[in-house]
């Protein structure tokens, strides 16, 4: 049984949104996915996009824990592509990062991805082709992958939200270029049109009064760090970046959702018919945009009582021995004008083509210090691993695992993890314009 929990921890804030149907039969057997052109209705006019199977977001891939993912990517674009299984641990050959773990799939080519789904969670799938990722994802190549635990948490509704933003002109065309140097050195490419599940925000739903909702959301925008606030309900976070955590109520009922981040939450709908549960995106000058508006409808459902926690991941250690860790700092700053967009430790990195930042033996604890000397926030991400965010003033860590961490402007954050999977693993900023402009490196586990 899942463990009971009534504790509350402090947390932060961020996001963009729309509701996908969540339930469905798990995938059985091989799956063909085409990267190809398509159209989306994000406003009054249709928009030409690139999408998996021609839609953005792509089809929800749903499995049960213990199944095997078996996907063939067929590239029908004029650009190289891959599928990176964002948030999944291990299996380096299937990580989908070009040119680090595989060659990019050329136009007209294909690639088979097969991996055991040993851990449940909410993941996303998207391309990772150094220098091309911002355009591929910014034009719509992204989707969700759900691996259900054997005994799901008790809930009446299971909602999926893919949060995104777009920059469109009056005719609905994607506006601007994807290689703007000024954006790459600043906050990245942020669009004013908010979307949820491929449609203009907000998503709407009518749900039974008092019913319990499991909400799984992912920020798949290129660059926008989203601060999401819940209004009208009391949310509890039960998983972050695919890893279960002891259920907690976020401070001020808000969560910070960086690009690529995923959150799973549980809340009960209001008991009064017509009352609303809202998810709001907080903006500058106290502005807010509705992402999800769920209205209580009909007779009250029987109240379920306490919020349950998901079972913790037994493959992750109870503690990391920090005194034995390989300690590496990444001093990150904008490069000189006219040169590299970003430099790490005083030098341009050449992305994933250069030598590793460091190498360690399998099983070694690693502590990374992200020293942000820029005036914009970063969203630092390590492929294939789950990390603990260390406390700023002592040797403790936050009570949850992460794939990435937001590093505020002119601040330093430290993370720690066990290098438990052999191979070449990317470290980069999940603000995709930063990565493409040089905020990317890698390490090797042998």
C-alpha cells in the first residue's frame, strides 16, 4: 500500500498548460512514430508545425511498469532528428542525444529505440540534436510518456497537461528565427501564446464535486520558466521529475516548473457545485493567466480522506556519501561579444563533440556546483540520472529527487547524484537556446 502522509515542506514556483485524455490501454508491441509536418489550431488560424505523427504534442505513449518500450522513429523532416527519453535513468545507447550517444537520424532515415521500463513515472519524449534542438522542439516535436505503477494512487480523475508557449504572427505562422544570438544570451525564446495539450489555454473540465484528481503536468516550452499557482483547491505534490516523493503541500500553493520539468499532484475538487479549481500562470507585475479551469459539477462524491504518497523508488539510495563525492564546479557565464554564446569554466565547450568535463568509475557519488555568473536564470539538467538538490547553507538536501535544477541569476546551486550507469551523459541547460549556444558539456562513467 502507498504510505500515508500529512507533512508539508516548503517549495518554489513556475509553468504553461491544456488537458489530454489520460487513461487508455497500455502500449503493446512495437510502435512506429513519424516525425513529420502537420498543422495545429492555436488561435484563429491554422499553424504549420512539426510533430510526432504530425501533431503537437505527439501521441501519449502509455505503458505499465516492467513493459519494454519498442519505438521506431521515422524521420520525414528536412532536418535531422532523434528521440530523447527525457527523465529516464540509465541505458546510455537509448538516450537519443546526438552526436553524443548516437548519430542524428537523417531525413528519410529511421532508428529503433528499445529499453526496459523498470521505473514508473511521467516522462517526455523529444529530439536532442545539438544546435538543432530549439527549432525541432520549438516547432512542435514533443510528447508525453507515462509509465504507470502497478497499483495507481486512488483517484477519480487522471489528467495530463502539456504546457507550452508559441510565438505566432497575425496569420498564425511561427514567427522569428531559432538562432537569435541575443535570445541565446538572454532568457531564450519565449512566446506569448500559451497552449495546453496543443490548444490555446486555458484547458477546461467539469469534474464531480469532491472528486479526487491526479494531475500530471510537464513544461515542454523552449525557455519559459513557469510559476504555477493553484486556486480554489489544496494541492499535494506526489512526484517530481518522474520520481515519487513524500506528499507535501507546496508553499503558497505554487510550484516552479522549468522547461523539461514534470510534476504530479493530487487535489480534491471543491464540494460546492459550480465552484472552480484553477491553475494559474504567474507573470510579471502580478499578472496571471489561466492554464486549467475545472468546475465542480453534480452531486458530491464521497470524500476520500487523507492524501497518499507513491511508493519510493528502491533503486535510489537513502543517502549519498558527500564526503566521498567527485566534486566539480561549472562556472557559467556569457561568452565574449561576437564569440561563443556561453562558456563553462572560462572556455567554449564545443557542445558534445569535445572531451568530457570529467570521468568517474561506476558507482561514484558526484557533486556538481552550478555557478551562474549571468543575469538570467538557468535550468541545469543531467541526462540519465536523478539528483538531490543540496541545501545552500549545510550538507543536507531537499526531500525529493530532480532531473534538473533552476539556478537563479548570479546564484550558485549544488546537486549530488550517484553515477550508476556507464556511458556518455549530457549536462546542459534545458533552456534550449542556451544549450545550442554552448551551455552544454558531458561526463563519462566507466
